[in-house]
């Protein structure tokens, strides 16, 4: 847990950076980057502007920190789902079922902050190509899931890479649909299509 002491109005101020970043993640996730003002950031964090600048830099630098933190949590979630799903084609089905359970939850219906930010900012901030970073890390996780469905001699083949690309692209697109207000039935419809595709593997 990271705690920072910053000078505010001539007196030291103690605040928990992780708690502040959690609040600001929720704020940016609700409103997007462009629609979130520094006044709203100050109000949501409970930290004065000079202390925010001292700890996190500019608004762009702050948002980059928010995205890096969110991405680490997002990838850890995917890794946990894949571990729980287990091997084989049935493991892919279990992964998709668990993904659907998260997708239709209150949190999941907001989609993915990385995808939302990629759409708004074309995937880049000064010093951080966050969309490229997200796609790379997500593809690594999906690649691990696909690897579990194939014999060892087939894990580095064209079909393995194609299935990884297909499922990665599918999940990225589905998260846009989730963010756009799709209901549980529509989300299930699209996931069922992926289940049927996986059955052909």
C-alpha cells in the first residue's frame, strides 16, 4: 500500500495513493478522460490540486498511472479466470462462461476502461502507448488459454496463433458492445456464438 505525504496549505497532508487512484479510476471510467475536469478530480480524490500534481504530474500523466494500474488488475483477472477454467476445449467454454458472469454484473456492464480510453484517445498518451500495451498483454493471456487446448507440438502453429487472434479480437469488440448498453440477453447471444465457434475447434 502506497501512502504519500504532501505539503498542503503549509501543513503536511497524508493520503493513500492507492485509495486515490481507485476513486479516480471509477471517475474516469464513468465519464471518460475528456469530460473529467481537474475540479472533479480534486473533489473525487479529496486531495488538493498541488498535492495531486506533486504525486502524479499532469492530468495526462495521472491518467496514464490510472490506466497502468487498471491494466495490471485487468490482466490479473484474465489470468485468474484462465487458471480456473482449466485445460482443453472445455476450459475455453468455462472461461467464456465466467467472462459472461462478469460481463453482466454491475461492474462488467461498464465494459473495459482500456477499450473506452482507446476509443477516446486513439490508444495513446504522451510516453505511453496504452492500447498497444493492452492488446499485447491480453493476447498473451488468451494465447495461454489456447495453448491449453492443443498438444504440445501444436502450440506454436498457424492455427494456434489464428485462434488466439480471433478470440482476442472478439473479446475486445464485445467490451465495446458491453459499454454501449447491451443487455444480458444480447451479451449472451454474442457469447453463445463464440461457444459454437469453439465447438468447431
